[in-house]
């Protein structure tokens, strides 16, 4: 009297539903894992960028400090400001009939007003009385 066709079709639908549910669960798991990997790589990227900025800041400070020493040696005084180091040209005899003519401080990032900027985009702090220069970035003032 009763046919088994209805039971078989319900079992077939249940199997198909289980496979689709498993596929959705697999896709969701993959999305979660990819999100975790992106989050970890973003954190690593930010750390590497921070370290690169710190290394660039150290190099920039050394460069400016050596430039101030050179200026003091040649001019017998400290520069009045850092902007002058970017604009003022140094003339030294390199060889006979040859002069070295370059700015004291070149290839440094400057803001629109001509103030040299550190690797974090902040102005350097400079004391013309003693020739001391430091970073204007909070947390790096004592470098």
C-alpha cells in the first residue's frame, strides 16, 4: 500500500542539505581563517613600518647633527635655524680650480614653509644657542 518513494526523496533532500550545510560551514571557516591571517599580517606590517620610521629618524638626526657641526666649523657659529641649512649653499675648494657648491642640508623632506621634517612628518626642534637638534615627534624628543 505505501510506497517507499516519499521516504527516499526525503532522505535524498536531507543528504543534499547536509552537503550544502557543510559547504557553507567550510566557506565560513575559510573566511574566518583568512580574516585572522590578514589581521596578523596587518599587525606585522605596522610594526615593520614603525621600525623603519625609527631607523630613518636616527639617520636623519645624525645627518642634521653632522651638518650643524660642519656649518659651525665653516661659519664659526651655529646656524640661526634649520631652514637656513636647506637654503644656504656651502662653498669649499675640493681640488685646484674646483669648488664644492651644495646646500648644507639637501634631500630632506620639508614642509611648505621650508622647515625640515622627520620621518614621522613632524618638524625637528632646534636650539641655535648650542646647536642641539631633536625630533618633534612625541616619544622621540630625547633621541
